[in-house]
């Protein structure tokens, strides 16, 4: 897939007007209702939020169809966007755990374990 999963996109499938609030919610992982309420409050409080909303709607690209495989994939990429160092640390930790478990299996398999050898012989 050529689309970047860490880029901001308009989410017109889940959007109400232009998909800006749904895109922000998808990008940050915040509930879309809270983003919409915040946008309305900012619009009434400052007035410039509507202009920013329209500029984002004009400048941002539409979200590609099938960008995420499932909800877990979307959550993973939201975590990557918020804190990439933590995400890479989690992946490294998982790989270290897998590597350690494989090393344990290799040690049991390659060591001379009489009990294991007897059990294998019984299975034959």
C-alpha cells in the first residue's frame, strides 16, 4: 500500500461535513464526538476555528479506502503517531521476548536432556 499510515487524512466516510473532525479523531485516537464539540466551542469562542476548519478541508487529502486492516491496526498507528519512540521500544521488547523464548527452545532442543530423549523415544 502506497498510502502513509502516519499522515493526516480527511475521513469522509465517518464525517458529517468535510470529514475534518473525523480525520482528527482518526489521527489522534480521540472520540469524534469530543473533537466535534471542541470544534464548535472553539468556533463560537474565537471565530477563527471555522477558517482553520475550511483550510484543512481544502488542503488535506481524502483517507484512502482500506488504509487500516482492522481496529487493532488503526490503534497501533495512532500510537505510532503520538509517540514513535514508545512504539519502537514496544516492538523491540516484543522481538527480544520472542528471541529469548526461541533461545530457550534451542537450548532444550540441542542440549543433552536424558528425560527429553527418553520421552521422544517413548513417542516413537
